[in-house]
C-alpha cells in the first residue's frame, strides 16, 4: 500500500466540478487580483473565525509581516516567538527590522512554554507571537495575561490552526491581530499561495489593508509606503468553495487522530495530546520516537511518507548561527527536534491506511530498537 504524507488530489477529485466552476468563473470575469472574490472570502472567513475584520493577502508570511508593521514593530524592537515553528514566524520579525527572541517549547504540547516567556522580556520587547503549532492552540490565557501585565501586543500565528478552539473560542480571536496561511497543504489550502489577517481592531485592519495594497486608500492616492500583497481572485474563489467543507475535514482529521491514538497507545511512544479545554485540528499528527530517521526510513520502505516538523529548531538554523545559541538555551526544542515524526494526515485517509501506518510503525520501532 502507498500512503502519501498529504494527498491534495483526493480532495480535488471529491469537489472537482464545484472547484472547476469557481475557477472558470473568475477567469471568464477576469477578476484576477483582489476585487469581488477576495472581498467575498474576507467576509466569509471573518464570520467563520468570529473576527470583525479580515484582510486577504498574498501568503501567510506576508500576513505576519504586514501585521507586525501595522502594529508599529520595527528596528530596535524585540518580538518573542517560539523556538519550534516554521521559519516564517521569525523571518517576518527579521524582515520588519526587529529581533526575534526565542522561547523554548512546552514538552507535552509543543507550543511556546508560557512559564519561560517572562524571563525573556526586556525594555525593548514589543510583542508576542504565539503559534498554534500543529493545529493545537497555544495557552492563550497565559499568553494574554503576560501581554497585559507588560503592555505587549499579541500576534497569533494561525497558519496551522484554522478552526481550532481554545476554551470554546476560535484561535485568531484572542490577540490584537492574527495571521493565516492558505498554502495548499494547510488545513484550508488554496491552489497557490494565499494568506489573511484578522483583527477586531478596525483601525489596525485599515492599516493592514493600506500596507498590503501600495499604501493607497484610493487608486493613485498613496499615503504611506506599502507593498503589493493581495489575494488572487482564483485563490479567493477556491477558498470560498473549500471553507464550506472545512469543519467536515477537521472532523475527519480528528477521527483519524483518534484511530492513530488507539492503535498506537500500546507502543509506548509520545502521541499528540491536547488539554481538555482545547480542540486540536491535527494539521499535523506528530509523534516522538527514538532513532527517528531509521524509523522513518523503514516506513518509507513500506510505502509510507512522513514529515519532519521541524528538523532544526529556529535558534539552531544556520541563519541564526551568529547569535551563538547552545543546546542548553532551548533544551526541550533541542532534544525533541531529533525525535519528532509527522505521520500521514489528511481528511481523505482511509481506516485501512491509518491501520497500515500503525502496523508498520510498530514493526519499525521494534526492528530499530533491536538493531
Ligand atoms: C505555513 C506557515 C507560515 C507561512 O505561511 P505561507 O503562506 O507559506 O507564507 C507561517 N507560520 C507557520 C507556523 C506556518 O506553518
């Protein structure tokens, strides 16, 4: 059996006629950039998240950069980010001229360790960027109370958490502003790059909109130096179709996660966990195994693709080598980066596929242990 890590074709096949029609409509109306389809999607997505304002943009990395800029983060400022996340989170901070300050992750849930945030706050700290990693909300009560105590802004990086709930509320509604990615492989994915920003603050929303569209409140009237980061009409139309199915897909992911959980319980490896007040959306189903690379190679031989999220924690990337971080600076992120293994996860997985992965993972773990 072949089990790919993700299978975007399976989802397309299921909804082909609706998606094809939506794309053709945009082309026939030549509504290519921004415009009516992006505006429609903004309203639908804001409603889905429970946010007052949504600004569609070109991708999730731009969304972070635009949000940071709109908040006024720039040179000389420090922004706290988790040590384990995709590079875009800290890259956006660097790109606005500020310095990312890393905080280790919590060992059980993999999100930023809120107990270790305050020791990193200095007079230059301006904002916190919690990431709802793998689709599990960060501990937002703790994040918000630290932010309020120290007068810091909060930008939620929701690139992996579309539809995830924390204490009954959607991620993206806790901080000052939140950013989403619709990269094709995300839980809600476009057919190319796309992103969005949501916020309850109308003024902040207006600033984001201005930055994302050349600083022009009206055609050829430029009031600030902005940039070009708009959503394509085709992406917006695809996203409007797919948004209708998002909850169904998240339920399917939760079903597969539950099947992985019960199948793998006896194996004695660390499985994904969620606090009882959170609803995980399993953008990724990440386990921890010893001799991870050998286990992944065995799975690969059996036709099963896996992923690494992430093979190198941010402080240890080449780009930050000049900052001289040591393994003991982020002990949890450093020790876990060699053990994290992401198993295939997407709505269209079948029970047979999940069982096949589990069976082969058990085999691989025992073979590698006795080698
Ligand atoms: C995917 C991702 C991004 C970047 O999104 P793009 O749309 O690919 O630019 C940012 N942060 C996290 C945590 C991500 O997973």
